């Protein structure tokens, strides 16, 4: 199986913090607060721009879902 190059991808690999916040169902400000607290995986691009890798966001959501589904003892 051939691995695709990034330039061949139709969708970007990262989201803006406001876009990730919308996916999570929280406000833009809450998204930036989560990023500041390390609760939202981010990469800094340059001095000001923060982006959220889609794969890291999906992994975070999957892990949270697994924690939620575990039966309490």
C-alpha cells in the first residue's frame, strides 16, 4: 500500500483552536483555556498561531470515551 503525501491530502491535518472547540461543543474562549491548561493538544506555529492536530484530538476523545465507559468498582 502506498503512503499518501501531505500535498495529496484534500483535508488539512490540523484544526484551528476555534474549530476544535466547535467540535468539542465548547466556546472559543474555553478552547483557548483548554489549550493553555494542556487539556487540548496543540502545536505552536510561529509566535502566535496554535493548531490542533486532528489525530491527537481524535485520540484524546477516544481515551476520554474509554474512561467514561469503564464500569466503576
